C-alpha cells in the first residue's frame, strides 16, 4: 500500500493517540481496545518533549501509525511504535524504523534500545532486522504509598528550586549520569520538559556535601503515569561506596513525593540485569505489576544494565 513516513503534526495527536491505544489493546486482546491505558498520556508528552523526533505513517490522508525517538545523550531508545491493526504485516513498522535509525546516527548515540513484549516473536523479529537483540526482562514494579516507612528528611525538589539555582542542579545531575554511563544525559529530554509542562517533579537526594541521587517522577493523570500513580521515568545515583544506601533513600524519597501528591502507588521499572537494584526494590516491598517487558539493545551489550547499577528506568 502507499504509505508516507513524515514528521507528525500537532493537529494529528488525537489520531496518533487513538492508533496507539487501539494497537496495544488489540494485541493484548482487550474487549474494548481503545480503552488501553485510559489515563496515561505517552503520545502527547513525548510529542511535547521533541516534536522533531515523532514520526507518522500516513495513508490516504489518515494517520495509520507512529514512532518516537528519545535522546538521552549517548543513549537513545524509541517507542511506542504502533500501527493500526487492520494494516499489520504490511511493512509499515519497518518503514517507521528508518527515521528513528537516522536520528540515532545524527545524535551520535553509542547505545540504543527499546522495550517490547517478551513473548512476541513478531516484535523481536522486526527489531532484530535493525540490529536490536533481546536481553534481560524489565518488570515495572509497584508499591502502595501507604506501605512505606517515613522518607528521610533530606531530599529536595527540583521544581521548588529557584530558577537561578537550576543550572547548577542540572550540572550536578549530568555529572551523576556521566558516572553511570559515558555521555548519558536526561536533562534535556526528561527534566526540562517535565518542569516546563508541570508533569511532576525531580527528587534530589544529597549527602550533606553534594547531590548523590535523583529521580524524574511523573505524577498522575495527563502524564506518563496513571491517575493515582507516581511513575519514576528515570532514577540514578553515583556508583561506588554507599550506593545501595543512597538507592534506598531515593526510593523512600520518591514514595514521600507520591504521598505528598495524594497518589496511591509508586511505579518504577528496573532491568533484571541490574540485579542488586532489583533485589533491593523487592526487599523494599515493591512487587511486579501487570507490565513486564524485555529490553532489546543495539549493540548487543549491557550498556548500563550491570549487576551493580542502581538505576531505575524501563524504556517503554
């Protein structure tokens, strides 16, 4: 069929959002597919983050699919890639991958990936054609906010920080992500859009002398979280001595943020390749929710999914 791949326009967000929900809901066999993720807004948040990285498949004047690339400095990932179900298996998904791969090359990403269904050979086959290979499972863990102990006293809010102090905080955050993986940077694609659009907050944990950990948190309806959920999009800390203790402080601080916002659950994904982080979260009372995916990597290497990496994210 005649399908054109081009940048998505803002006036087409409703169409792209409908295809996104219909595609996932159909794949998972929901009786009413368009009610998939009823109060989670992945499409509009990611478009507002960087419209130039959101691509549409157009056929006969309709948006029939879309895909989005995220730039975390040396790390890039993409998705959700969705195609209208009546047009599956016609090569549209492969076409939507082409501008994504070009973006990764333009950005100079050294490690790229995605989050997909662990049980779908169809999805694995598509992405393997572009050099992505499945590695560890990535469950999205959850914890009720009322189940947690009181958070430590020493954490602060990026959103509450004075405008004049924010550049210095972003510099410290970049130093943390650089220590996790060379060139990793979530400030432009996660923190600045969150602050600009009021999607939540960034939890900051220090040791009295410097920033040691942070977490980018989406809070409630109209964000990448659900209406009663605080979702940790990315959380990281300086590796080395004290890392596990700082990780526990970070989790408690995120839980405290969720309580302050009146949200019932804290949600946070962790790759099982980060074995110590995964076990620490289980020990802190987190349990797997409905969503578990597998991350696929290009090249087929760990990246920052190392056993001693105390990192929260899931690339969905």
